């Protein structure tokens, strides 16, 4: 069964705060992991891939724990422009291709 | 930069109509996907295609069909539109088997 679970939020944080999002997945055969960002009434856009060793891109840090089937996203020094919905996405093998399963998203509002 | 173009941003149709949603990509990607997105339900896969004339059902294919006659074009068809198909529809294509690129979305209302 394919499932990706996220806390829906909303997370309301002040500017400059550090915020962490968590995600769990149920398919142990999952191979690749991503965080997408979606602004209101816009399409999802890739924020960053998640690597086994953990990876960082500026203020954003992603981590993966395969044993616990758990993914996290940490945002440091939050900006107003970080306000969006963050989608946890998991890739798993499918018929003839690969498939992505999306979490329902976690809404973040950064408040002045 | 990958470009995924959906034919309409907003569309209003009536119950029972046959509705076509078109998606075109300009990067020669083999894999294309149709999703719908509803509040509280996230993105759900309707159909995908990994080659011309090939199609696979996603999680919620009922009431939909697809057509992939050319590599760059993937069409979603609502055979007989119903009000529960009112939704945001997103087309996507894949780059290097890693990330997906989405079109702007079509907000479809069925009256």
C-alpha cells in the first residue's frame, strides 16, 4: 500500500524562526524522495531531493532515515517568502515506469 | 528549461459533456502524468504514460481515459463529466527519472 503521511499544519511561525516538517512513508521499496513547494493556486515545484546522507541547500536541510521510513525538512531563518505548502514526495517502482506518491502537504505561514 | 503547457487555466463544462484536457511538453520526455488535486486529499494520480500509445492506470482512473498519440502530447478525457470531477488538474512530465515538472494546472468546474 502506497502512503505518505504529513502533518497538515498549518504551521504559523514568526520571521527568523526555525521550522521542521516531518513525513513518513509506508512502502519500504521506495527509492527516491523529494520535497516540493506549492504556492497558493500554483503548480508544485521541486524544492530539493533528499539523499541518504542528508543534504543542505542554503537555509533548507533535508534528511532521510530509511530504517524508520522517515523524511524531514528543516527551514532555518524563515522568510515571509517561505509561506507555502510543502509536499513530501516518495518514488516507488511501478509498471513500466516509476511512480510518485505525494503527501497531502504541510502548510507554512511565516508571520512578520 | 522544461515547458509543460496545459491548454486551459480555467474551464467550465456541464454534466454529461465530454471534456478534453490537453497537455504538451517540449523536452521529448517519455513519461507523462495526469493528477487531480483536491483540498484535503492532496495530489492523486489518474493516469500515466511511459511511451507513445502506452498508458497505465493510476490511483483514481474511474471516469477518465487518456490518449498519447504523439510523444509530446498527453490528453485527459472525461467521457461524461460529473460534478465530482470538479477539481484542479495537473499534467506533469519527468526529467531524468528524478523530478517532475508540472504544467500550470487547469481548474475545471462541472455544473
